[in-house]
């Protein structure tokens, strides 16, 4: 323990309950994307998180409005972990960058394309749809 830093006591993740959104947002604002992913994972059962929680987590990430470089860094850190929740959250973090940073999305697609988990493959399909050219842009 460093004497120049304050000690932060946080509630165990099992006690979060209905207030997970505030804890998730606090972790993101503190730059702890893996901690935020742990909070999201604790809302589910046996590692399975409901779509509503994933959608709400994506809304919170958008509300925090991190800069593109921060989004890319968060996604890189999340993709380095094998948990399904981390990988799906990485896709949610990257999706808004489809127009401005397509190469980052392409790298994520390549990295996740052969994943054995069907939920991760569905997330990859969302990334691929975001990268597809639109007819009106043609």
C-alpha cells in the first residue's frame, strides 16, 4: 500500500444488486473498464448477462462519451480477456467508431471471428454490419 494514495473500499460485486449502473459508470469514469466488465458480469447468472443489461451498459458507455482513443484502448483491454462478457462489451465500445475508425473494427472482427461462443459470433456480425457500405453512400 502506498502512503500517498487513499485506500478505496468498494463493496463486493455480489452486493451490487439494482445499483449496478452507478457502479458500472463510476468504474468507467475511473478508467477501469475491466472492473466495469466485472460489474456487468455480476448482473447475470453463471456468466450469462441479459440483453437488456448489455444494451444499458452500451448506453452508459455512450453517456460517458470517451474519446475514440480511449474507446480503442478499452476495447483492446477487453479483447485480451477470454470471458464472453468482456468480448461483447468490447464490441459495444467499438461500434460507434465504425465510420471514423474502420480499421480498429476490422481488427476486432479478425480477432473474434473464430470464437466458439455463439453470442460472441453474433456480436461480430454486428461489427461486420456496421462496417458494410451503405447504399446511399455508394
